[in-house]
């Protein structure tokens, strides 16, 4: 298939692009490179540099060749920033997505896979969280993703667009050539790895008095390679149906367990200071991915915490400054 991947220069997008190319698909990456990295784009893919809000650039990209499907990763992802800059987040994550969907539909695209998030659920009423859980997002980031999911349902009923929304839990890990390089970085594992790399002298642990075995928050970590594989399966399913699926493992690891795994992988003590809880952090966020297994045939294969942290450490140790002009993906 000929596939346009919006946000294909970002963390999960770039790994998915590589997976699609390895599976024999033709890929065009559409990315404004404001948060993605040109060096992360596989050299086998075509790169079109442009913003979602740039209708002329979007139209030209879709007019350049007929696309069979669109995969959409192009969103701002910082939860705290979404609360301080709601207009910016709604403009890009919702408004930009409207531009992308409209342009795709106008050019006859009938298959669409959307990168969504567990943030659409809000505070868990129960765990593990399944797709029937109430949708009560408590931040602008999650609200915007939910709005797009709801829009896609209407595009399906009114325009025949077959879409799948994939609700990620905690994306993590790396491939040999592609890893996590955000600015600012809010994710736990790369911040832990910044200590042995000399970019931080310690990490903060926010709360050690939760109702969990060791008092720290528990999260469901999914290897980025497993996530990329789910997109390939979702793309296949859009041939006949749409849907919404959680991408998690059904198992959680506490902050202290991740910290211990990082110490094992790096051989570094990684000092940690306990700080007060952060507002809005639930004790446990773990997915039920039974629906994805049943309908997509998806089973994560690499999502043990030692494999995740080990892969992430190898990439960060080889790229201590993240992506630079000498790094290319192939």
C-alpha cells in the first residue's frame, strides 16, 4: 500500500514507518519537524516537510500520488503544557487533524489509523482499564484526542472513512537506530537514563505513599516496537472495519521497579529523591488489551521492563545528545 504517515519523524511514528517499509509498503512522511527529527526518517521513505494547518502543502502532498491509507501521529504530547496553552493544543491536535482528515477524504482515502491515548479515560474507575471504561479526560491533551476519536466516528458514518484509534498506555524502549528524543522530556525512562549520561545528577520520585506494594505509582509500559506492530495490524483491519483499541500489556511496573531496572541496565546508582505527589497522578494505570488481541491479533512480545530499559539504554548510550546531523535511520 501507499501510506502517508503524518508525524512520521517523531518517536512512535518513525518506528512505525520503519515497520511499514520492512513490510513492503511505500511510505511518505508528512512532518513539520517542530518536534520530530529528520534524522529519524528512514531513508527509504519520502519526506514532505509541512504543517497540518498548511492546507496548500497538505493538498500538494495528497495530489502527488494516490494514497491508500493515512496514519496520524502528528500531535503535541505534553500534558502540563496542554493545560497552560490550551489554544495551541486544540489548534494543532484537533484543528490540524480536521485539515488532515478533510484532505484525505477529498482525495479518496478510505483508511485511517489514529494515534490516541489512555488520557481519554481520566482517573481510573477500575483497573485494568478496558475500552468500555468511562471517558472523562482531565487535561486538554486527553480531551483533544477524545474529540478526534468522536469526529472519526462521524467521518465513518457520513463519509465511509474506516478508522481505528489506538489508545497507547506508556510507550517506551527503542530500536537499534531509533529512540526517544523529546524536548522537553517528561517520560520516566529517558529521564532516568539522563543520570548515567551526565545530563542530570538525580531523578525525582513523585510520591511514595500510594496504595501500591512499594508506595510508588504503577504504569503499563509498552515497547515501541510492539506499538508499531499494532499499527500494521490495525491498518490491515481497516480493509473491512474500524474500531478503538487499548495498547497495553495488562501488567504494570512501579516507579521503583523501573528505577531498579534502569540501575541494572546501566550499572549506575541513579540517585532518587522523593518529592510530594503530583496533582492528578492516579496510583495505578494498567490496560486491558484483550480486545486488541482478539480482533487485531496483537500480542506484545518485547514489553518486559528489562527488555524495554535495556533497549532504551543502548540507544541513548549511542546517542547521548539525541539525534544530530550525523545520525540517519536506515
